[in-house]
C-alpha cells in the first residue's frame, strides 16, 4: 500500500503489520491527547500539582528526556567536530531520538504553563538573570537545529528524492552539517547546564543550592556532564530496541562499543565530580544553612537511600560495567549498564525537582506528599508513544541505518 | 547577580508574636481587600490562596508546659537577591528598590511557577482555577463584593502579597492632591495591619528613623524568618520567647545560643 514510499533497497514489513504495530502507540497518543485537552481547557487543576509541588512529574520527564536526548548533539560533536566518522552509522538514529526528546519536552512544557499563550513573553520580556530564560532560548534554538539535522534524512525518502530541488537541498545540507553540529553543541552545553543551574541557584532552598563558579552553580557543569554521559547510552538502548523489533542488525558493533566506552568514561568522570560536589555541599552549604546532611533525609519516603542509589547503584556500577571491555562486549551487561546509567540520570533529575520541593525549609512547616493524576501520566507517557511512532516511521521510510544491508547478508542476499 | 539599589523608601512590617492571638483577622482582611479568589470547597490547603497565612507552632512540651504561638506570614518582600525576582523568566515579578515592594505583574506571568520553587516561605500562590467574578453566569453575585482598587487574577498565574500596594498609590494621590510631597506614616497601612485587633502588626518605612517600625526592629526581641539564608526579609517578628525565635530558623546543635549571644 505504502510501498512507493519505501526504498527499493530495503525490506520492510507489510503495511498492515505496520498499522497494527502502530495501534498501541496511537492509543497512547490518544490518551495523552485527552489529558492535554483537559489540562488546557479546564486548567492545571486537572493535575495533582500544588503550591508546594509547583514542579512535578512533567518537569521530571522534561529534564530526563532532554538529558537522554543529549546523545544527538554529543554524537554530532564526536562525528563532525572530533572526526570519529565511524559514528555516521548511528548519527541518524541519535538525531531522531534527540528530535523526539526535545520536541516532546517542548510540547509538554507548553501544557505545563499556566498561560501557554503567553509562552513568547519569555523572549519578549526576557529576564537575563533567570536560568529558565537561558533554557528557553537554547532549547527553542536547538530544536530548530535538530529539525535542520533531521531534514536531509527526510529528503532522502524515495518519493521526496525524486524531486530534484529536494535532492540538491538535502545534499547541500549534508555538506554544511558540521556547522549545525557545532551550533547544536554550543546550544546544548548551555541549556543542559542551565537546567542544572535552575536548581543550583535556588539559594533559599538549601537542598538544591550549590556553590557558584562565576555565575554558574556547580549543578550547571554536573548536568552537562551527566547528560553527555547518559545520552550515548540512551542512543545505544534505542538502536538495540530497534534491532530487537526489526530482528536485524542495524549498527556495527565497533560503533556501539565506542559509544559505550565514551559513555562509561564520562560517567566515571561525572561520578568523581558528583561525589566531590556532594561532599562540598554536605560540609559547606548545608551547615551554613544551620542544617545537617541527615535533616534532608527524614521526610516521607525520601531517605538517605536516595544518595546511595544515585551514586553507587546507578552511578559507579554502570560506570564499571561500561568501562570494562569484557563486560560491555557482553550484550546483556551492555544493555544493563546503559539502562542503569539512564536510570541514574532520571533519578538525579527526580531528586532535584521533586525532593527539593518536598523538603520544607521553614522549621515549623510540614511535609506534603504528591502523586500524579491520570491526566499527568497521560501527558507524560504520550512522549513514549510519539517516540515509538516517529522512530518506526523513520525506520520504515527513511535510510536511518546506512549499514543495514551490509550487516544483514542473510536477509539481503 | 542583580544589583541592589539604595532607594528612598523601604517599606517593612513588624509583627509582635507576643501580641498575636492567632485569630486570623489578618488573613480575612487581606483576602477581602485583595480580591483573593475562593472556592466552595477550600479543604485542599495545598491549593488555597492565602497571601497572609497563619502558622501555628508549639514548643512541643506536654501539658502543663505546652506553649503555643502563631506566625502570620505575608510575603517577606526579600531585599537581597530576591529569590523569586531573579528566577522569573518573563520579568513578571519585580522589586522596586524605591519602595522595597516586590510586585507581581499578573498579565505578564506565564505560569511557569519557577518563583514558587524559589520561595522558601511558600508566599506565592498559583491560580489553579478560574477566579470568581470573571465569568458572570457562574460567579453567583460574588463579583459585587470585589474591591475596585485591585485587579482580579486569571487562571494560570501566580499571585502574592503586595503590601497592599494600591493603598500606597491612593495615599500618594491624596498627598499630591493636597499639595504634599510626602505621605504620613499612618496614611499607608496594609489591610492586615489595619484589621489586627491586638495591633500586633506595625507597618512603615524602615529607612525613616521616625517611623515606629525602624525603632521596633532594633529591639532585642526582633528577628526574621530564615534570616540565615541571606534573603533579607523586610518582615520582622518580635517575641520574648526564645523557643519561638529558635523556630524561625534552622540551627545546628548549640548554634542558637551562640547566634543569640552574638546578636546581643
């Protein structure tokens, strides 16, 4: 049915099979659509957010997907700026995952605003002192860069490339991709950092507050480092998932190994700095505010186990797995290492968003709890449905994996 | 880092906790004066809007040694690196260093709620629902009780105590009409201070040595909420009870005594 759109060189499932595959993701999208409509039409009273939990599930999701989507800019940086050309075999997948994460996050932020139609006020009445202003500027610009990076791939579609101008435009874009890779890297460093800075600058919230280096709190640098450590791991996981569902080998092993090794090294460096930062916080910021480390971990379910889980279980252990050649060459351990690395970054973002707000600062204030409503889950989970749909449609209609034919001689003989 | 300017006036408040009986009149007066939105069911305190909120504290001792005190908490109008002002991405909240008042521009607020995350006093409130009096068929006549001096807020924006800024505007207009350049101390008083039956709340210009507030803050009974964070609140409290003063901030073991000694 849709065969004119599919390249003649590759084998893809039937249109019916693809339709049935899409159904659950479409259902998830419909669930999200209803939730988003309710939130926009009825207001944010549809959520369980409150004056205590001003940020909640959506901001955790936003920060997490933006960090996980960092694989796009970092792979682009390694490919075009550092010159690791072998990564060209995975760069398309990385760009698509990045595009899904960023566009999903921006859409979710639009629903999270109390007055979404005023979103442009951030640009019009910009407050240059606010980390959130920097985040908004860089994310918007970077989404544009990601669209430009995605465009040549779309123009390589069988039907689109029949149009001469499209073909030429796509070809020319390919040639100047290094410029966009560099722009993307610059923008990404700033917004990943500013997302961390957003919490580090909260000097009246001792749980989140950190030392400042010039105008940047330490979380600025830690968020950049943790996103580039987890981003490549997430790209690996996405390509492995694609391999699982398509039952084909799509990315050469040496590329996966290289990304996993880089991910491991960055995670190890991040862990060293994270531990140093935590110690500086425990012995500097915390006593200065008249508190002890344990004061923060007596509230509700947020015990000291959070620190152990973040630093040891989802930090040091995946770093060891990814840095040990034998371990990362085993498919199961590689996936486990990448999964734990990604889980660690999600936990880190959760702690900075939710735990920061849950812990009262005034001694006579009480602890409040929060559980998201089905509408909040709907909007948040939609990004997964949207991601599966866009990635599988891209795989079906666009040349995402350049080595596909070469790696599957049994299918393409 | 934002520059702190030295302004001519610096309005502030002193609340005498020894006088406060916890009656809540300040809360009611504030809500009524400022057209604060109400809902039929206000049991969800996490979403109620109370520009002035009363916190009840106890010394934690069993009967007969139990003591109770109350913390009326308006916006602190933090003077140093105002946490909410520095984080607002759309410049929807500002500190006017000429009066010291931290304002909220409702029509510019995008509802991102970053300011709420930045404020440790929970002094900022989000409009989770449409405000009353906005949609006439549903307002059930409540709009007739609205004050014409204060704009109502729409859904999806943050609001907070303004030190009854409109009263300052009225006082200034009156002074101007009478050919005066300055307003008198008693001409500008927020609704909570005016309504307090025990006169626990005093309001005035902290820069003016003749104003009562600037004398009261020199009292050894004076302290501020979470003073050690360095936000420089312009709301001061008075209490003769050391357990109340201790409850206003976080202290490491034995630190409270050292801090109090250093202050006296």
